[in-house]
C-alpha cells in the first residue's frame, strides 16, 4: 500500500503541512485598511481638538508625538516640531529634571503616576498642571516609553493662593483685635483695675492695654464744681 506524499489537502479541506497562510482577499484587506484609517482619524481628532496636553515619549523621554494644544503651549506651529526634543528644550531644569526622573521610575516599576506639577519656564510665569502618566509598552509587553495627559490648573492654583493670602490677612487682623470680657476687679474707691499679675492700674491704662480704645481727657460739670467751685461751667467765661 503506497504512502500519501506532501500532505495533500484531504476532503476536509485542511491545509497541507508547511504550506503558507492564506492571503486575505481584496475585500478583507480593504476592511482592515478602512478600520485602521478610522482609528487614525479618531486619534487625530483627539490630538487636534482636546484642550488638555497629550504626549508620547520614548525611553529617553524624547517626544514621539504631542497634541496640538501642547504644541501651542510650547510655542510651536506644528506638533511635529517637538519630535525628538525633551522637556529640557522647553522648561527650566527644575521641572524638566523632575519630569525625567518620574518617567524613568514609571518605566522601571510599571506603575502609573498622578501628580500636580509646577512647570517652570525661562521666559514666562510658572504654570500648574494635573498630570497622569503611564508606561508605554510594545507588543511583547516591554516598556518602551511613557505617555500621559496634563490639564492646566494654573488659575485654580492662583485662586487657591489668593484665598490663602486673604485668610492669612484676616487671621492677622483678628489677632490684633483686643476685647474685654468677664469680671474686672475694680477698686470701689479709686476705680483702679487689678490685672492678671495682681497690679492695680489706672482704668485708662488698663483699657488701653486690652483694647484699641484711646482716651481724651476732660472734666465733667460735676467734677468741675467740686474741683473748681469758683468757676461756673455753664457761664462759658
């Protein structure tokens, strides 16, 4: 009885051993290309229109791709102009170094990072962003970079700082407000007041030390008649 050579396709239609995979037909290839084009169009729409800053970086924290909003923040006319550059090309070392260290840690640990970042610029006031960064993997699961999204929260941080300033001013003002309360030990004869240390003080001295009040001295008509009986306080002379 002879052998069957070459593994011809049997009645079940199974492919011969070692034969190449079937080539997709024109219709299947077209559908795959259309799906890929749609995904690209959706990503491009996101990158061109979202007001947040989106960026992809390689292992050395060089930009692979950035959104239109981030390009505008960097003062670039085209997002492609950022490709190959790093944060050190746009920010001062204070922020760029911290961002680089964070991204290296993300790739090493595989853990995402969410943080509020203070961005320092050489030629403009500092800005603040709320940032989330995650590792970027290849098809085999190896970390090949990072990508992230940052939202500008500068106005929120400025409002927060202004609120803290106003609260501080209010607390300082309240600390300077002096009030009197409770029972005051006062002499029934000379009207001096005893302070917490046991010393007796003239009433105006005590009040001045414990309030914001000031005194102007005069003589009431009754005291005038007692002290200066020869002077008529109502005569005006």
